[in-house]
């Protein structure tokens, strides 16, 4: 069975290589982009397929030589190592070929809000905002602030595969540290919540104008004073769901309305995904996905300079680097865990 899969991978990879060299495909931007994306997605599996065939050839050669020369210790060791590597590669190929999350290629809208802990929770929300935006910039994504104020942060992260990277940041982030305002040196525990929403296209979420209540008002700054002489701030209420989105950062009412609609579509799309996952979970009598944002996903302990991701029980001791946006180790571990869970679901489903 694995041999058939390896042959299919190599055949498809060869087809994609041919498409990327085809002048007709090169001249069609949409086809070329689709072929390039498919090529990039299949490339890791193609490398594994080539390594698998190499290991199989090594094992076959070692068996032939053993049959001719008897029990040579070096050949026996080569045969055993080849068999072990073949088994490892088989698992890696299956994981590499697990169906991806269909939202992985999307841009994301991120919402960070203070949780438990008063002023310290607001400061922690700001730290998370800087951590995630630095990480986005390190990965080559574009950050677009949408609404910043009162300890809450709403921003978009744009780029191919943004959701595949940032979806693991959704949840409750807990911090344990001594606040700057703490005179007794006592450690406080505070939280902030992060929502990561795949940005929906217009065609994916249909919003009827009759379902919207749109209010306009003057933007306000700290202390409630007006910072704009026109009614540029916008509040959109989606009546069927009760979702309310407000935007006031732009001076233009039209721009604020467009931003609010982007956030609204993302929230409605995320809600639909959560409902779909809940239905699947009920039918399997098991939890599916990572939609429960009420659960604590990660703890940042300043005193011990460590970070623990509770979903995969991973403990790392590079807190300072993580706060500067070095989240690659955590993301890679969470992506591997997601692939393994998807593989298990496919095997049992």
C-alpha cells in the first residue's frame, strides 16, 4: 500500500513540475499560482518518497550481499538500519499526506482582550500583541492594525498560509509574574484571550443588509473626549447572531465600516466552523478541533523564564525569545500534533 502511495506522490509531483514549465500555465496567473502552491505542499512528501525508495534499495542490496557472502556484521547492521528507517519514513509519508485544514491558506483576523487581572491583564494583552506581530513580521507576513485601544487589539495578518501558523494562538494565555506596580514583590496571575479567525471572503459568508443595524457616532479618545468632529465611528450589530463590531480608528466612516464588516464576516465564519466541528464531535462522541477558547492553552512564567503549552505538554525555557516573536518551536510542535490527530481521525473515521 505504501509503495502505491509513493508512486502516486512521485507521479503527481512530476506532473506539477511539468505544469510549472508549461508556457500555457506560466502565462495564466491563476493556474500558475495554483500549481506553485500544490507543488510547495507536495514537495516534502516527494522528498520523503525519494528517501523511501533509496532506503528500500539499500535494504534490497544488503539482503542480496548477505545471501552471497553469509552473515557479514556490517551488512547485517546496514539491513537493520534500512528497515528501521523505512518504517520511520512510512509514518512520515502518511503524516505528510494528511489532508490539510481548508482554511490554512487564509489571512487571519486576531482579537486580543484582557482577561482576569485588572490593569495587569491589559498590560499582558499588549505584550501578546507585540509578541504576535513580531512573529508575523519574522515569518514575512503583513500586519494591518484594525482597532487598537482600551487594552484590546484587533488586527489582520496577511500572507499565504497565515492561518496555518497563527490558528494555534487562539485561546487563553496565562502569565505569572510580579507586576511593576507590585510593591511587595508578590507574583500575580493574569490572563488575556486571543481569538484567531480565518478571514472570510464575501462569497463564503452571506450577510443580508436587512440583518444589520448600523450606528454611526463620533470617535472618542481616552477619558471619552471626542477626537473627531464628524460621525466617522461605526457600530454594526448582526441581529440574528447578536454579534456587535465597532470601529473608530479611521477618520473615514466608509473605511471604518469596511473594517467592521471584515471582522463581522470573520466572526460569523468562525462561528459556522465551530458549529460544524461540534456536530462532528457529537457524532464521534469526541472533541474535534481547538475551538474552545475558554481553556487555558499556555502559561508564561517570568520567574522561571519558561513557557508551557498545555495542549501538547511542551515546556520550553526561552521566555524572552518567545516574547520577542520566536514562536517557531511551539508552532512546529503544534502543527505536528495536529497532523497526527488528523491521521488518527482518518484511520478511525
